[in-house]
C-alpha cells in the first residue's frame, strides 16, 4: 500500500511515500514498486526528486547510477534528479 504524506521541513514541503517493504518483495520483487514510488514523487514535484527521496523509495546507490547512465533519469542539480516524461 502506498501513501503520500507531507512532513514539515525547512523550505518547501517534503513528500515521502510509505509502503511495507515485505509487501513490495512479495508482490513484484521490489523493482517496479520503487520506480512507481519515484514516479509518484516526481509527478507531485514538477518532475524532480532528491537522492534522499529515491533512497527512501527503495533505491540504492547502484540502482540510481544505473537509471542515470541509462538515461531514464537526468541529473538536474547535485543530488536532485529528473524523471524523463513527467
């Protein structure tokens, strides 16, 4: 189950997605689920998201690098990425 929630931070509102990691593995092996979480974040944030948000969605350093090298994500600023097509 995915939920969007807002937490007060300094500056703009920070969006985070919460899900059950066991549910992710059982349902789809985690890969599609984490990409869907990032897509929801990017859609709600003008197509961009942070490294911390990607990691909270289930990505790791390797999966982030793979998506950047493949061109699915772009590097907008330091630790800020853009999702192609959003």
